[in-house]
């Protein structure tokens, strides 16, 4: 079987070694005579899998003991409602930074449950750079400050962690979690859908400082209450057991690679060489300011837009899959998450150079 180069933005590539291990364990997990998918989530076998996954995740991000780690359903999109319901009174204001499609979706949903204020927007810079710290004017009584560290569609990322003082900082890290080192203590909450840089779709990971729990609005549905999930060890109902198991295998794989510190160096190298290929020669273009270019999601265009459909067709024929940009952005986009080997980026660059020579 020949594995092709998968640049999908999500559901995204999973390390081949992880898939091979899951394949070997699929029918008979560790000699138990059944699949991990067929086990009770409350069995000692699955509980050990869940605990190991959390331990490894905590080690990867150096998560302090006063933070709860939750493994949730509903995707990161469900958090857009859960966050204001849990952290803001109905009459309390929450602040948002808008930098693209996903942060805009989050603030639109939040406005249904609390007084929402957009304190800064990348629209002022045509979404080519993020607002700077000096633009973030915060009232002391805000419920929280929310932002997306990396916009999957537009390829725009924060090159700094916003300082919010005593206001809890909440971040959507769906497309760049575990790709670079972070200081968890700067945040009140970190959340991420698994299907980009953690594992398969169906799981969302949330890291929440304990003092923020237990303050949900009275109208909050039980399954939208973070404190309920924290008290139940993320097993208030049947969790997505296979996604949890597979994500645990990804955590193990990442530790084997040397952890987040090591993978960050690989990610920087992959992104630098791909951006160089885009910038060199004038055939391709990426307009994002260099300091805010994503390391995970790299959109680009061809100056002659008529060639883009040809590029995508020929790229797929060459085994370079899922390079079509989001429908809202057009063009091309290469998502080069942790699971994308450097050899895949090299193959893409080789094709891009050849295509430019043939069509330039």
C-alpha cells in the first residue's frame, strides 16, 4: 500500500506509526479478545487508557496540577457556547479578538449568551496581521478575553500571547496545539478540536484552571457544564472512546519524537522551506505579514489565478492531496501539522518548483 501526501486541514493526517499500531490492536486489544471500541468506558482497561492519555498530554504541555484536563464531545464549535455559559453572567461582558473565520464564529455564538465586545480585529489590516498588544484595552471586570491562536482558513497566527492581566485568557488552539511550546499558566482555558493536530474527529480537549469552574449560568445544560465533566472525569456520559484511545497513541508518538520542544523545531523547518518556495521567484504569493504566518496552515495563490485549478489537478495526480483552499478563501492551502513528515513538504516543494518552471 502506498500512502500519499495528505495536506488536509481537518480531519487531518495521523502519524503512520499510530495508525499501524491501532490496526494491529483493532480486533484484539492487548489480548483481551475484543476491540478497544467494544469496551465499556468504565472498565478498568479503558480507564487505564484514558488516564495514560491524560498523563502524557499533561507531560507534553507541562500542565500544572491546578488545571483540569477534559476530553469532550461536540467539537471546538460547541465550546463557542459553553465558554460564555460557564464563565460569564448573562449581564457580564466578555471580550473577543477577531482574526478570521473561526474567531468570528466564536464571538457570534457568544453574543447569544452574554454581552460580547470585539476589542480588536484583524479586519483593520485586511487580515494580514494580528492586532498588537497595545490595541487590547481591557476593562478590569471582563468575564474573559477570547482569541484564536491560529486561524486555519486564513493562515494567520499570533506571534505573542496576549496579556490580559487579571482577566482570564481563553484560547482556541484547535489548529496549532502541541505544535510549539506554550506556558499554560498564562491561560484560564485552552481548548482544541482533536481532528487537526491531536487525533481523529469526535473529541475536543479542554484545559481549564480550577478556579473558573462551578460558575455556570443556571440555564446551562448539564452536558454543557464544564464542572460536571470535571467531577465525572470526562465520563458524564459515554465518551468518544476510540478517539480518546487514538489520541493517546498520538501523545505517546509525540513523546517518542522528543516532545513538543523537538516537534516545534521540525515544524519551523517545514514552514520556513515552504514559505521560501512560495516567496521565491514571484510565481506564488502569500500576503500574510511574515511574523504572523501560520506554521500549520499555509495558504497561497498563483499570480495567474487561471492556473490554480490546473495546479490542483496535477498535484492530486502527483499524490499531493487536499491542497484546495477553503471555499471562503480559494486558492491553495497546505496544512502541515505534526503528523506531516518533512518528506511530504519536500515533495510539495519539488512539485511547486516544477509547476512554476512549466507554467511561468
